């Protein structure tokens, strides 16, 4: 997916990120996914430090991350740097097309770990966007949940969850993981409640 010889700038940025991570004194839980391709979701997204935590996690577990970026960010002189950092350019103005673009990227790749923040922003009320699910299901790859708990100073990775096409049931499995990992997190309480609301809407 990216140049096999990263630029000096991208290597320097990663080293700085990992160094910053090392200063936080965080512990790690879980194991690296034993699958070559997956959608790597992280929650809750509450701080600018989340990106530093993410850098530490992927470095520790030997994961080569990719992320979605607006296509305009990949213009010169940032083209090489964005690709080296794992960026995948998408045109979000084309309704629904960006999902197809990412699914195609998965199909063409032998190895791809796509990082997505399903909450969308740090001000989320616990409701998640569905793009990560449509990508994983369409590409036929599992969802790997990860979390950061600053109170306990712990970052963790869960087992891969293969989407079945039943969004409500699959989201409930994801919510159960997060509720177990961080039972006092209000956002995950809201996420779990949302899955129950979806069931009620469908008469279950």
C-alpha cells in the first residue's frame, strides 16, 4: 500500500510519536491480530493524545497502520509523506463512493490495517457512524476493537469480530467488548443502549 522506503520525515515523525507515547507510562492489554487485513477501530475518542496512544499501540504490536484522508491532503509537496504515514486518499464529496474506494483498496492489498475512529469526533455522545462497518462487511474483513483508558493508564486490543451483515447484532458484540473493558465509560453505556434501541425499532 505504501513506499517500501519511507522518507526521512515520516520516520522522524513516527519516532517522535513513539517517544511521546513512552513518556505516558501506559500499559498494554491484548494481542496483535493474527489476520493480515482488518478494520482497526479505536474508542473512546476524547483527547488529542489519542493519536499518540494509537502510535504506541501499533508500534508495540508491530502493526503497519493505514488511515483515510481527504484527497486534497495528498497533493504535492505532501504526497510522499501522506502515503508513507499510511494514508489512503478518498473523495468524500462523492456520496457513498469513498466506501467503495476503501473496499477496493482492501481487495487489492495483501496486508492492510485501516484505523477508524467510529465516533467521528471528541465531542461524540456515544453514537457511532456506520462507515467502518460497511467497509469491513463489504471487504469481508474483521473488525478489531481497541480502547484507551487514561484513568487506569491502559490501552487494549480485542479479538477480531467478523461482520455477519446483521449490523445490530454485530454492533452489540462490539459494544459488549467495550463495556467489559471500560464499564464506567458513559459513551459505551450510550453505545450499548443504542444497540438495544435498534432492536426495539425492529420489533425484537
